[in-house]
């Protein structure tokens, strides 16, 4: 199974291009995101203004309280400056927490919108494309790409944006109160630190790709092993499983340790650079104060700005490293979004063309995982009859049903439905005509009713649902006074037996009132009486039934036996 080869990052795409594309995806699924970003931007501007104001008021207060000025300053003026300085500082800190709360709310909405877009697109993938990908890798990539947009938003709007605004405000204040030359030198030093942070982050992208791949490998292994829990237990394979997971975990630890050591080295270099800016500016200011060029208030103000602005710079490289991780996540997500969705034809109604009905396979060849299963298959399956599909294991029986359902395409030849290539029909038209029940039908969390109506587009009253359950002998015990339709099936149907799951899947297909039913081992988990009840219920409601089976009862209900991979048709009397 492919390990999401199609989702390799495209490093040629810049962060901004990916970000704005992701913003478009989020906006299509959450129309209010623009308003939320606008309100958040106003809050950020207010915080930037408060952060730029309090060192200025501290400067004025320091100068007023200098020994040379004490004789001329009033208590009211000093108190006003204290209130202005402390008030701006307190409001800035409170607003910072409001900013975090706002970001958390907006990030959650953005994460949900992006995951919805990705999930709904994956549902529209061609079934063959979905089969190519490892489910665990898909889950890992969805998790990484889901938070990528909000992570980039945090960097651009909640970190870099406020720093830039504060730099502009501080530059204006320093130019007015100290000197234009000092303000320019101060800003150039901080911009150099910013450039260093960008350079550091750029060098870490390959490390993030490795770490994401290692994390995905862990997720994929857990998905695989949880699905094999029964086999692990009955084979007492605990030792082997410990070895398997140990190898994957060792790679994860090695990659994570190596990557984080590299990140720590780069970040320490960033901290040293910011420290030198603080040291240089403080030495310069101290000399200027001693020489009488600057006041003590100027020293306090500039030192406040240095501490306030350089503190974010000490973590900026780490934040920008997060940008590289988010870019990798978005690239993987968009690699999936760029995969074309399944496309049906334009014919909306599946009407019989001339004398043709049912299915006709013309020189069909098909395979699975690159292995040919059948070639040159020519056969006709007329409607109004029932067919038993038989053949050895590995003959491609399930793949054959998927061809008839239009879920897979043959590697060569054509599958015709009622005189037209099945690919000519709109997908909804095929789905409304054909019911398909896999050998292990998926059960959704919720009630029996939820499962029966899953995917059903027309209204069905409860009495019809109960009649159908009775016909299939679905007699799940219900608490006293509880309608069978309201019985909880548990998470993914864990409260149901194998036979109950199978009957519920068949009932769900029958609720949609198909004209053709495709069944994959429909009675493998049923006892003899339940099997006969199921067959009678299906044949009474659907004129054309095509079932993969190894059970005699199913074969006896069939008119024709189809042998795969040859495609030979035999009347059932001759086949048994």
C-alpha cells in the first residue's frame, strides 16, 4: 500500500502562497473567518500601541522624578504619569490573555474548516486512489495539516505582525525623543535578528519533514495493530509486537532527538545574537547618559523597549521553525486536495438502451495491487435473475463486484450497464440503482435508525424500518419500553454481534430500494435460519441479486453461477 507518495512536499511553494490558498479553503467553509481576523487585528493593534506607550510614560516619569526636576514637578503630574505607565502595562498584559483566548477560538474554527474541506474531498476520491494509501499515514497527514493553517496564522498575525507594528511605533517614538540615527541603528539591529531567525527556520525544513514521516509511521502502525488485536491475542504475539513497535519507536526517537538537537543549536545562536543587541544598546546608552547626551529617562525607556522587543525575538526563530513544520503540513494536505475527485458521467437516468439490460463485460481485464486477476472477460448478467459468484480465494471476486458498482475501473475493456458504459452515468444515478453490501459493512456510531437511514435520500417511516428488521430477523434486545430503532449500537457498532452487523448492513441497503443488489459473502456470520430469512427478504424486494458466496443456501437461491476468474456462466442446476 502506498505510503502517501503523492503527498510529498513541494518545497517550491512559498509560505505566503500556501497560506493564502489555505485561507481561501477555510473561508469557503467558514464565511465569518474574515470578520474574526479583522476583530483580532484590531485587538493586536491595541496591544501594540499599549506596549509602545508604557516605556514612553516610564521615561517621562523617570525624568520628572530626577533630582533636578523634583522642585518643578507636581504630585498630580507624577501621579498621572504613574497611572498612565502602570495602566498601559496592565492593560497590555490583560489584552495579551484576551489575544490568546481569541486565537484559540479562531484557531479551532480554522482547524475544523480545513479538516472538513480535506475530509470531504477524500470522501470524493476515486475508490482505487483511496486503496493506494496507507490509512495511518492519511490520518497522520490530516492531523498535521489540520493545525498548519492556524499555526501559520499565529506566526503571521499573532507574532510577526505585532512585532512589526511595535517596531514602527517604537521607531517613531525613538526618533522623536532620542534621535533618528539611534532609532535607525536600533531597528536595523532588530531586523538583522529577524533575518537570522528566518535563516535559521529555513535550514530546519528537512528535519520537520523527517519528524512528520516518523510520526506518521507510528500512527500507521497503531491503526494497523488495533485492527489486528484479535489475531495478536489468539496467537500470543506479544513478543513480536513489542519488537515491531520497538523498531518504529527507535526510529521516531532517533529522528526526534536529532532534529530537536539541531533546533536547539540554532535557537541558542539566535539567543546569543539578541543578547549582543541588548548588550550593545545598553553600553551605548549608559555612555550617553554619563556624557549628558541622554537623560536617565531615555535610558529607562530604550532599555524597556529593548527588553520588550528582544524577548519575542528570542523565541521568534522557534516560532518560524514552526512555520516550516506548518508548511510541510500544508503541502501534504494540499497534495491530497490536488488529487482529482471521482468523476461520473453526465447521464442522470439509468434507462434501458434498446434490448440491453443488466451488465455486460466486454474484453474486461482487471487486477489488484499490480497483479492481474482476470483478462479478456466477456459475459452478460441480465436483470431479473440472481447470480452466485464463486471462485478460489484471490480470484478477484470482490474486485469484480466493485467493477459492477462503478467503484473501480477495469485496466482494459468496458463494463456496460443497461447498454451504456457505466462510466457515462452520473455517480448518484448508479448509487440509486445499485445497492452494495460489503462482507464487513461499516456501522456508524448511534442508533439502529441512524444506521438504517445512513445515506438514504428519501423519507422512510418507522413502520417500514421495523418491518424490514423483522423480515431479516434482527431481534436485538432492547431495554423495556425502548423502540428497537432507538437501540444504541455503540461506537462503530461494538455492541452488535457479527451477524447483527451483517443484517443491519443488508437492511441499510434495502432501505434505499435498489433495483440491483451486490452482496459480498452476505451470510458469512449468519446461522442457517437467519441466512434463509435474509435471502427471502432480499429476493422479495430486489429483482436482481449478485452475491459472492461459498454457502450452499445462497447458491440454491441463485439462477446462475458465475465462475471467476474465467467468467464462465452455468445454470445453477448444473453448477451444484
